[in-house]
C-alpha cells in the first residue's frame, strides 16, 4: 500500500489545530469570570485579529482572557490601545473567530 505524505502532513496538522482549539475552549470557565450579573469591568488592550478567519478587533484583558466585542467604537480601533472597559456577556451569540466570549461594550475609556 502506497503512503501519501501530503495527506499525512495535513491530517497531523489538522489534528494538532483541533487539539489546540479544544484546550483553549476548555481551559477557562466564562461563567466564573462574569459571575451572577453577566457584567465585568477590567483593563484591556485593543488588538486587531483581522488576520485570523472571522476575526476583527478584540479586547485582550490583563488576565490574558480575550473578548470579542459586538459594538466596539471605531474611535478605539487602535492596535495596542490600553483601555478600561465594562462588558456584558452575550450568551446568545457565537462567532467564527472563537478567541473568547462575545460581549457588548457598556462603557470604555482609553488609559493615558
């Protein structure tokens, strides 16, 4: 039986990518972050993840959690901008990006 090296490399790569996604998704409990009221205030850095499929501007918290905002103001679309932000968890939304929970921005302030 003849081996197909390209197919085998693809299968190994796909398996590794799937394992990483599963680890990331299972590594944190979003309910613990938002607790009872589904709102959280934190310091974060604005990041442009447009290079990833289905992604755009995200908020990367100091605790290394990443959030996908549904309504991030274009005035803060600045890579590396430090902000204070109040977020509301959107349990009813999911995205193709899948780097973190979907959130609505309730309030946001740049940090100087």
